[in-house]
C-alpha cells in the first residue's frame, strides 16, 4: 500500500470558501453564491460564471477590489461598468 506524506495530503485538499455575489446593473442575475478553492481570484470566479472581468467592478466593504486579487469568503457587489464615447 502506498503511503502519502502529510504535506502531499495538504496540497491535495485545498480549503473551500463561499463567496456571495450581489449583482448591480445590467447583469443576468441578482445574486449567486459560489464555492471555490482558497486562492481563486475574483477574475477566475467571474469567468467561471460567464462574466467578462473587464466589464465589472468588484466592491467589498464599500471599497473597490482588483479582480486579480484572491477572493475572500464573504459578500461582494459586482457592478456593471458602462462606458462609451
């Protein structure tokens, strides 16, 4: 029987976090809850649910958050950005 070291087991079992997304603006849903591995970025979450990260702003605790930042458990607003000329 093969033995797996404890350090190998820890890398295989990444912690999962829940992120609640509240959508504002012309987006297909009002809210969603996703469960992702710790270390996943907001950009990766948006892509998983079919939203282009360049078209929204993420707001957590009333402050904008870069989409390339690692997601934290909790609630965020996803606000559609509209631009034009």
